[in-house]
C-alpha cells in the first residue's frame, strides 16, 4: 500500500473521530436517525473458519464498518468465534450453513452419502447439488445434518440473526426448503437471497464476463423462487445483495462503488476477511482476505458512508423496521 493511500485513509478516519467511525457507533447513529432511507448490512462470511478470520471479523466490527457475521458451526475455530461473539454482543451473528467444501456436524456413520470418513463434504458443488436433488437418501441425510447445524448454533446461546450458506448453496431448492423450516422453528425468519445486478457488476469490472452472465441467470431464477416462498412465510430479506459477482476480487474500490450506486432501501454486502501477522508469507487467497479486511476498516469507506447518509444495520433491525412500518400502516 502506498504512503499516499495510507495518508488519505488516515485523514478520512480522523474526519470521523467524533463518532469513532466504528460499526458500533454508526449502528447507534442509524437507530436514532429515522430520516435515513438507504440501509446497509455489512456482513462477513466464514466466522469460525480460523483464528485469522475471527480476529479480522471482530476488528472490523470494533474498528470498521462490519455489522454482522455468518458463523460456520463446523469451523476449526468455532469455539473461539462463539466466545468472541459473546464478548461483542452488538455484532449480529447468523448461521452459515455448510453443505459443500467443509466439515459436517454429524459423523460419517450418520450421513454416509454426504461426507467421507473424515466428515468432509464434497469439494464439487455441482456434483453435490445434483446428488442432493436426485437422491432420496441424500435428502434424508441432508435434513438430519442441517438440523444438527441449527441445533449446534442454538446450543451457543447466541441470538440467531439470519441464515445463509457456504458458497451460497442455501439457494439449492432442497437446502432452501429445509432451511426455511428450520429458520421458522428456531425463530430466525431472515435469510440472504444472493441476487445481484449484472449491469452494475460489469460497469465496475468487465472481467469474468461469462460468470457474470451465467450467475445472474441462475441465481435470478432461484432468487424469484426464494423471495416468493420467504414472503409467504413472513421472512425478511434485503432487496439487494452485493458480493457474488465480485467474489475473489472484493476491495475498498468496489465497496466505494457499491455505496455510490445503492438504490434499494435495504441492501447487504458481504466479505471474506482475515487478518495475518506482518511477517507471514501470504498465499493468493490470504492476500485477498487481507484486502477485504482492509476494505472493512477503510477510513475512506467510513467517510463515504457518512457523506451519503447510509445507515449501517442488521437483519434483525430491518425486520423490526418493517414490522413497525406495517403497524403504522394498519393504524
């Protein structure tokens, strides 16, 4: 990072010194300002995946603009994540359902068609998705596994903020419908619907043109299905979600672009941050995670949020606001 950029970021952070510029203080300001219309959830996925991810999430909440995190109950650093969440009760924590590329909550003997003997799910989302759809046995085992993940989250005592899925596999019709039932059972009628505007994504970055064409078609159709069923069951979801089409390239620049182009009343942007020691030789994925952490703690981002009057929020607060609006309408 250049000295000029560092200096610019320091100046931006100083401009917000009065409110400290953290998600905690900005959340409090939003609660007290009823004039604000555009509300933004800033979420970090993979909470509990590692100590480096956990550290980045807590720092981004206390020092940056993060308002929310999605917890992997089968993550290697799950216990530490739960402890940190309890020490930072203002951080909203949802469940990040793992059905591919990760560990299961149940042993292989209970769900042998889903995981190997080390309790690892498939690393191939396409193959897993087809099996979940066409195999009755896999569907039965999937229901048991997802119930176990919800129960493990419930056992932490943390309030369940929202539901989403690792690699967005919660949009899979089988997984989605099970999650819908379990969300209602465990009192979390709030779920991410990862639909995104292709035009805006391409205006920012025309790389990965094929993926940015195919994904909106796939997720768009599933998103319509999800929103119809979620609305019928009284679930809350943001109107827009940002991050899917820029996955692996999230940055401060993209965050600023999203802030400038926000049009919906309620939106979510999600990241995959991690924080590493300065002497660690980073892989490409670790460098990207560090870039995403920097975006979440960026002084320029804090300043732009303040200038635009964007209110940082959480799933639960959006649900509460919508319920209040409906009550006022009935009166």
